[in-house]
């Protein structure tokens, strides 16, 4: 019936009514996307190409506005950090503000303090890895602002006249890995996109359809994003924004046609 003229014209009629009522809007859906083939993949196609791979992960320092403290956020995709536009915590979990042995004051999930900061302890001197200054529920961190990691994302947010670079809350944040704080890049994750929409956060996409950084990302413009993970971590370290990096083993989808690692990309 979809190729019958009566059906086709009825669809166009319905679309015109929706348009006249100003109920249409342009938006994006975040989909699995192969940058080599230039096409999204269905869920069935994605299921054909999962592989266990070791990739660079990073724990990043995000400087809180108005205080000498930092939010610690973990990511398995450092290439998404130039497009960072927000942070997210679980509203019902307990978070802590701690003074760490490395001289920094951090915000992160209380349950993960030993896992993340434990290595800072000095066994010879008996100096502990950290001292807890206060604890609170994640929802108490909501709307706290932090300084942008990169100017390129800040410029996009400014052009859109939308607020960005603050802490949001959502139940999808878990304490199974990382720090209990998730970095938000709405163009490259379905959960990130949903949190951004719910909070009116700017939508930043600094990657073209071939999976390369656009010219605004000056240090790595024109390079395939996944090839930049090490260089991005190096840049973060040079600017005092990298807490730690390590190789992380996880299952990641690849294109069943060409074996290229997929991106999650707005279409």
C-alpha cells in the first residue's frame, strides 16, 4: 500500500496539516554509524560485529567554577572530550568532596574513592590517599558549574545561546566503573543526547561524516577521531587536566562489512 497514489497523497496531506500547526521540528537521533561506509547500521547489523578490544580510557579533571576543586569524570572515548558540554551524576547515590594526597580537592562517588584514589596512599609514611571533607547525595551537585575543557565546544554553545558546562542528574549513571561522574557529549551517545535535551544543553558535533575532526578542533583537525585518543590524553596531561589513563578491555561494535569500529553519531 505504501506505493499506492492514494496512500502517498494521504501521507503528504497529513504532513501538511502537521506543518501548518507548527508541530514539526528538526532533531537528531544518535545511531551506530560506520564512517568508512558512510551509513548507519540497524540493531541486527550491529549485533554481528562485536569484538573485545583494549582501548585508552581516561579520568579527567574538570575545574569547578569559584573554588579550587575538580570533578573527576571517566571516559572510554577520549576523542569525545573536545565536544564535552556537561557532566552527569546519579541523584540518589552518595558523593564525596575529598582532599587527595596529590594536592587536589576532588568530587566523585564515595563508593569508588578507594578504587580511584587508593593508589595515591604513601605506605612508607603512612599518609592516606585522601581525606573526606564532606558527603552528600548526587542531586546536591546539580547545576554546579565547571570550566570548559576546550574553547571549541564553548564557542558552539555560545552561538546556540544555550547554557552548558554544569552538572546534571540522571539515573543511568552507575557506580560499576569509573568515578560515578559521566562526561556528556550529546552528539555521540544516546543517553548523553537524552540528558542534554531534558536539560536544554547545547548540541555540539565537532566530527564530520567521515569520522574526522572538523577544522574548529585545531590540534587534531582532519584526523580520524579514534586515532587521536593518545594525543588527546597527552594534551590533557600537559594542561594539568588528566588524573589517570589506562587501557580498558570492553566489547565494542564493528561494521560487519568492513570491520571499521563504529561511531555513535547524530543522523
